[in-house]
C-alpha cells in the first residue's frame, strides 16, 4: 500500500506489517468500532477501515495525525483522527477492537522519560515498557464485551509482562503472531546496550516481533 511518510513519522516496518496481518484476520464489519493507538502513518487504521469498520486513530504527534489524514484521503477511507495521549481523546468510549504499535525499544537511560523528536516513535523508556504498561493497564477498560486488543512489540521488551498485565486486567490472552527479523538501524545502534542489559546474547543482532491478542469475555 502506498503511504505518504514525511520525516519524523514512523515508517511502517516489520512490526506494522505483522499487526496489519492480524487485523485482517479479525471479523470486522460495518458496525465494528476500532481504535488504533500510536497510529503513525495510519497504516493499521487503513487496514481496519478497508474491512468496513468505523475507525478512530490517535497519535501524540501532530505530524503523524496530519500524515494519517493525508493517507486516508489518498486511499479514500473515512478515519476519525485525534491528537492526544493514548486513550485521553476517546475517554469513556467503547471499541470492539483496539490496536497498538507503541514505542517499545529499551533506551536504558535510567530515566522514565522517553526520547524527543523522531525518537518518540520508538523510545520505550529504560526497559521499553513505558507505554506498553500504560496500554495494558488502561486499554482493556475501553473494550466492549467480546472486544479484542492487539498489541505488537519486540521480545526485548518483556512479552511475559504484557501477558501478565493483560490477564490481570481481565483479558484472555494469547500470542497470535511471531516474526524474527534482523536489527534495523535503531536496534543496531543500541546492540551494545542490549548486550549489557542481557537482553540479547553477545553478537546477536536479531529480535522476535510478537503480537499479543487479549479478549474481554462476554
């Protein structure tokens, strides 16, 4: 799919494609309400809209929201776009499907603050879980009965913690997709840090991408 992507907006990569493949397997229809968090270019939101769903897409970056709007226009899709911090723009609403491709790259900085500028698209705090934990704790509250949450992340950001937190929030969870891939430029630049943190073995330059699916019981 052709997408506009200006500098400073996260480019669709392996994690985006893996999440899109899972969205395409969900039984969406015209009455399905979908929320796409950290939408970036809007690639995942476009996939859900392509199945006829009513889609809302959220991003903290004004540039990302503008980019997703342009891509929706380019592909003649109707997507409701909101700028804000994760669930804040849709507080009190309910969705049948929530998707998220949040920043999850461990920064190892010793601070709880993420990076700035373009790094906001990938820096996940010291252990990569700064936004992942927030999503896992709060997104289940916005799911309709029988609703589904799909979250994509790297194996370096503690997949068991995602499963545990979602289960504590009342969701039935499974890993529904996996993909191994070589490190890109950002991960390669931090490989020495990952070795020091024992997230990877010495010389290892691959990660596993994982999509976790959580279901709220009916």
